[in-house]
């Protein structure tokens, strides 16, 4: 097993800094995701790790080896991209054998490893098929088997599920995770899909405009976002700007005339903050309950097992989102209903207001979420 370490890795394209001083370590056998919006520098980072892109500054280590200047074919990485990148005129088995042939592995060993890899990705019976005869999910498994056949030191995946439909995405993502655990291969996974990152990763690095905003386990990223950007990009909820007020041990954030209770806040002591109220932090009270916050349901969304509702609260600049089991909430929230809500501090994240950062030189596709 090999750990990957990036030290102050940067990449400029002309005047545009696609990646700016990214330092992180992917531990041995770890599944690490780089998560961020379109244009934030995920693919550029991954391509530098693969050796397909030259860093402008910084270093890349595999274990103790500095591979910053090692050509891609000598890095021994397994790569899977968004587009299937399976050779259309080669059979499934030949596709998986490709990297082994290039490395002049003996024929008998190639046959053995191809059969083993196809078995592992659940395509044992399909070796003779041509790619045109496979579904998208099967094609992506071929790409995965091909990447793994060379027994790479590290596995690099760039949005490998984005061409699959919703159901297959969930299936293949479980498959990738099972394989990764089984082979204990250090994996760097790139995605803009927070659900994918939260559900698959040991740890996540959230990227924003070329920089790494936060690194942490999924629960940390979701519950204790380090920046306003991470709070907004990961998970849903109502993001507000306000002022932190302390009253002995109790803290609350004043937003206009409204006060949001917050739990244990390490920093800041007081002053300008952002606050993010997650839907699970908003509880629906009985209509007759005293206290709570009154509001009018503006929008209800039914998503099978759960239900989401956006509630307009007088004095709050944004709608408050509420979510719960569709059984619990059935008939209790309908568009136009007057409701009473309570905010649970455990479902609220807060952090110091950030000085507005100078936008990086605008580049195509660099939209922020
Ligand atoms: N070859 C290139 N030449 C010039 N600019 C580039 C090049 N490759 C990437 N960029 C720019 O670098 C920035 C980061 O691009 P990158 O492809 O790494 O983003 P990404 O996070 O992978 O986005 P997406 O989610 O859309 O794939 C973007 O502003 C992009 O336009
Ligand atoms: Mg990309």
C-alpha cells in the first residue's frame, strides 16, 4: 500500500491558477475524495497525480518516492475517467489485458489476471463481448478492471459515475467501494457530487477555486463545515449571515430580528458569523404548541421516504428548510399552511464571517456553486 502526499501543489494555465497550494495526504489504503464545484481544480489535481499534467510548483510523493517529475507510464497508477475510455474495437478481455500487454507480462499470466479481474468486477461471463454490446455500468466496470489489472500503486478516479443513470450510480458506487476495500488500494476519487463523496469516502477534501477549504471525515465536513463555502456546498440548509451573541454559556446568532440558537461554538467569541441551519435541525411543533417560530409553508417536496418543506419566517431573509420522514410529516405540512417550528442547536453550524476573498482570475467554467 502506498500513501499519496501532495505538498503545496499548484498549476497555472497562463494567468489562471487552476490549483493553488494544495497540500494533503491520502493514507495507505484510504478512499479519499476531492469534492468541489465545476472548475475548482479537481481534474487538474488528479491529472498532476497521474503525471498527465506538469505542476507549476509543489511536489507529489508516492510513499517516500518523489514522483513529481516521473513520467506517467512509470508511476504505476490505475486511472478511470468519466468517459468510459474503453477501446471499442477490442473485446472486453482484450481491454482489460491492454496494460498488461504493454508491460510485456507473459501470456498465461495475462489470461489468469484478466479472468480474475473480470470475476472481481462481476463480468466473468462477458470477456468475449465487444464494448458496443455492454451497458454503461458494465463499460465502467471494464474500465475499472483494466485500471486494476496492472496492480497499480494507487487508483485515481475522475467522476467515473457521472454517465450512469441514478440507480446504476448507486450500484456501481457500492461496487467500487467494495473492490477498493477488498484490494486495499489507496484511492483518490474526484467528484462534484456531495452525496457520492459523503457516502463513499473515508475522508473528503473540499476544493474551492483551486484551494483546499477543508479536509475531514464525511461527518465532520457535514456537521462542522470550516468555511461558509463548505457549509453551502455540502448538504442543504439555510445559510444566513448574522452576529454571534453570548449570554453566559448560551450562544445565539442574531439575524435581523430573529435569533438562531447555536450549540458549543469554539470560535469566534462574538461578532460577525455565518450560520447554517440544516433541515434536520428544524422541528415541526404541534399547531397548538406555545413558543417556537411561526411561518408559512411556501413549498413542499415529496421525495419518497422523506419530505422537504420550505417555510417563510417573518424577519428571516431566507426560507427555512424542514425535512423529515414522509410518514411523520404526512398531512402536517401543506403549501400555504401556518406552522410552528423549533430550531435544534445540534443541527446548526456556525463559523466566523470571512473577509471577501479576491476572486481568482475568471476562467471558463469557473462558476461557484
Ligand atoms: N488545459 C487547460 N488550459 C487552460 N485552462 C485550463 C486547462 N485545464 C483546466 N483549465 C482551467 O483550470 C480550472 C480548473 O479546471 P479543472 O478541470 O481542474 O476543474 P474541475 O474541478 O475538474 O471541474 P469539473 O467539475 O467541471 O470537471 C478551470 O478554470 C479550467 O477552465
Ligand atoms: Mg473535472
